[in-house]
C-alpha cells in the first residue's frame, strides 16, 4: 500500500520501522472550547486510517496529546471566571464524548500535557546542553538558526521567513525563535530550572512522543494548518535533541473544511461545533460525508451535501437489508452463483485497491455504489444461493467496519420521522415533565433516547 508523505510531496510504499507494528501520533485538542466539525473531519479521517491499517494486519498504537495548559485555556477561564484546570477537564470530557458520537474509537492513549511536565523539562534541558536553546529573562527559546533544516516540511526558507517577521520579544536572538518554556509567576505554573512557569505549545508533542515512541516513529498526522509552524517546530526540537533524522517516516495532513464555500469562523457566523451538528443530524451521515472526500482534499460542508450523504448511506443500508432478506429464503445452490462470485470479487478487489492507494475513500465508495447498482439490477432475473448472499453481506460488513459505518442494523436516529416532528414531541413532553419536577421519568426518557444514539443535554 502507498501513503502520500507531506515531506516528500509524493506517494511512498508504506514500510513501518518495526515490521507490522505501527506507531501513529495525531495532534489532539486544546481543551478550552467545544470541538468543531473541522476537528471532526481530521479525527474521523485518522480513525478510518487506523481501521484500515489494522484490517491490513498491522498492529497500530494510536496516540493523541491533550493540550490542557495553554494561553487560550487561561484566557477563557478568566473570561468565564473558572479555574483553568476545571475548565480544561470539562472540555476534555466533552471532546471525548464528541469523538465517541462520531465513531472515533481507535485512539489507544490520550496524553495530557500537564501529566508530562517532567519529560518536557528534560527535553528542554537536552536542547540547552546541545546548544539549540537559550534562556532569557522571559523564558527558554529554541534557536532556529542552529537548525539548518528548519522549514523542510513546509518548504519555507528561514531567511525569507525572517524578512517578514517582527521581533516582539526583544530578549530573543531571532524573531522566529519559539518558546520552549514561558517564565510566569501567576497560576497555573510549575517549578523548573529556569524558575516558575509553564511549557510552550510545541514542546509538549515531542516530549510526549519521545516518552512513548522514542525519537523516531512511523506516522504523524494533523490538519494542514499545523504544518507551519507547529510541525516544523516539532521536527526541529526532536531531531536536534536526539541527533536522529527523520523524526517521522510519514507526515499525513488533512485538508481544510469550509462551510458553504467559506472558511469556518465565529466572525462569519458559520462556526459549527460537533454538538451543534448532532442536534439535527445523524453522526453516521456526517461520517459518511467526511469520507466521501479524500482526506487530503478540501471539503465543503452544507445542508445539501449532508442530505446527499444521508441518501447515499441509506441506499447502501437498504441494499444490505435486502440481501439479508433474500438470504433467509434462498436455496442452498444456484446456477447463478458463479456470476455473483465473480461480481463480488471484482468489486472487493477494486475497493481494496483504492484503499491501498493512499486511503482513497471516495474512489472506494464509488466501487461500493457500482456494486450496489449491479446487485439490484441482477436480482431482477438471477437468484444466488444463501452462501453467496452471506458472502456479499460479509463484504458489506467488512466495508462498514473499515469506514466506521453501522450497516448491521438501522440507526434509529437517522430515520426521518425520528429526526423531525416525533423527536420534537418527545423533547416537549420531557420538558413538561421537568417543569413538573418529575425528574425520574424525565431521566428515564433521556436514558432511552441515549440508547438510540440521541443525546439530550439539559442547560
């Protein structure tokens, strides 16, 4: 199988460092607010990637960091009058709930930055000892000029970059030197050899991955927006500290998600959190929408594209349901079996070839749809045996497991009647029960809705 490597700008044959064992790291959330659908696009894509690697027989250890100490968290906690740690824990919990809701289940370990401050300090000390970092009265900084390869991932020239940079902190040697440790005397803070303070953003990722993966590993993923400066900084830190290159064999990045042709932002009023989305839409449909576009390509979200995704997913689900029904009454043998066996193997091969080609999910889905079309047409005048029909169902379930779609049973939340007027009636009744303080019955309704994949949160 081949994977596109952002570093080389080409597809390369996938060869892990340790035979069939794969170490995968993807930059996780900064937990100061609810995750949005752009985050979901990235994490759904890497969840699919892990699923397929495991299907191919690889043992994948997938890790994300959780940035639970950052200026964004501190600023938000000041705005709302909350303790920074409690705020971070709140949104970390909500992030994990959101990921579960959209079917992202493959992350083996979430590593909090605050749990790895000793490792961060140790890596900073190594960088200072080797001459790649220096201390000033405001903090400890990485000296970009000491790392000649800075910019090799984004293909930016350091000299050209510095022409456009303004050195706001005059204690730094160069405008682009980034903070490894920020000296501070207000909470939250930690003790360090350079006084109290807290880590910079970039250093947590390399300290965490070095602790669990070592200085070199297989795959590092994230959104395109992280290539510069975040991933460039990671490369500079890790390769300078370890003296080993490359830090990562394969760099993988997801494309941007726009909303109705525009960049998503709060100022434009088109900022959509995962929770906002799932109030009105089935998470399976959103997942289908995401995987209908190649992970590296930009994707445009709109109600129209989501409606199309819902119809497409429903078409596959109905075909699976039909094949299961036919299998219940099919004969043990049929003269049409050879035809259906060839049809199945042809489309299964095409599906896997597409997935082997840099996880080309839209191409893979097109083959599934062609298979669905051929099947429904063939059922008009051909009658496969029970065994062949079960083989066909097994392929659909195999496809669903790789993509993270539930094809074994219908998602109640996706039915139009339940996502519309009936659900509104249920919510109104439950609200009236709450007004009457009939909490037990109200909670019982919420519990039953949760079992159906519908989450209600009381504000």
